[in-house]
C-alpha cells in the first residue's frame, strides 16, 4: 500500500476508505489534512474555494 494512501485512509483526521477516483483532500501549508470532500463535489465548488481561501488566510 502506498504510504500516502495509508495515511489518508487510516491516520488523517478524516479516516476511511477513499470512495472513488475523485475524492479530494485539502492539505495545509504544514502538510496536515484539514478537509476531505466527496467525489461528486466539483473542485471549484463554493465550499472548497472558501476552505482554500480560509486556509490561505484570505477570508
């Protein structure tokens, strides 16, 4: 098992099997997983954009 896959599914704050190819994770500048998004959520959805802006300190 790839170490990143193992971490994301077992050690991150959002553990669990990856549902499909388009599961998304948001990682902050320290390398910490701070969000996980379902496959059906589009990358430019307001929720993801807001979370990215917040992580970058823009909101």
